[in-house]
C-alpha cells in the first residue's frame, strides 16, 4: 500500500487476496472467503448453476442439486429445437445422481393447458412416463425459433412427490404458434437429484437450457 490513487482494471480472480481490518488487526483473506461472506448477507435470489448449448445432442442433463443452498430450481429454455419434426420436449427425473432416469409408465402425473392460433386444448394424465415441456414442435421453414420458456422444480430434496410447474411457447409441427402451461409431479416420494431433457423422437438440434438455484437464505 503506497498511498497512490491510481485505479487499474486488473480482473479479480480466485486466489487473490483482500486486506481486512479485523478489530484493529490488519489481515489478508481470500476473495473466495469474501464472496461467501457477502453471499450470506445478500441472501435470496437466483444463482446460476449450469448451462448447456445443444448441437444435435441426444439429451441434456443437470446434476447440480444442492439442498444446503437451494429449496427450488429454475430451468430456462432458449430456442430449443428438435432434429425430428413433430417432436415434444420432455423432462425426466433421477434419484441416483443421473445414473438412471425415471421412465416408468406411471412415474409422473401431468396436467396441461395449451393454446394455439385457432383453438385450445387441455388434459390430465395420472400415469405418464415423462413431463412435457412442449407439445409437438416443428422444424420446417417458418417454424424457426424452437421452444422458449421456463420450468420451476420445487423441493426436490424432500422425500415427497417433487412438484414441477412451467410454461413454454413454440411453433407447432402443424405450422401455427402454440403455448402450453404444465403442472406435474414425480409420483413417488424420493430425493430427486438430477434431471434430463430430451425429445420423444430424435436429438436436440440446437438451443440452450440453463439451470438456476433459488437460494434458500
């Protein structure tokens, strides 16, 4: 410390030190320790966990669940497009860190309400093998843009049925614009610690799926 007033633009990086006045004693601590402390004071809000860009990808999976920090999670979908026409984007859950995903014929319960250019539809399925993120999407010219939307997952760390609520918008394979609202749950009581997104037919051609944690304190 030389008393100079010049300010630089050197980036702060992990491992850097910060000088702290600790009750009159000057001590050096790390920026990681400072970040953790500030986080406990700020609290709440969304925290980025992971993001994946698809490029003819079979599945996109997320395992960054941490019950010590998050009670709920937000997944966002940006222009997620199927490689195969007339395909629906699906969500699957796992209770073993992603080694296996639940695909049984009655693993999920789903309630959906959809709208398209000329009409609307709704339904309920108490014995589903997945939870829909979108309905049947198109890939032809004029149907660009894929599926965009969001999905909240609440209390996956609890040994209760994990609840999921979401909404997405997309061009349907029929060529018109669609929107669907989804409510669902993993039926059996278990600790969900991984999720997977995939199409019911073919790969994920393009798009981005991002996971955020909702900080619990």
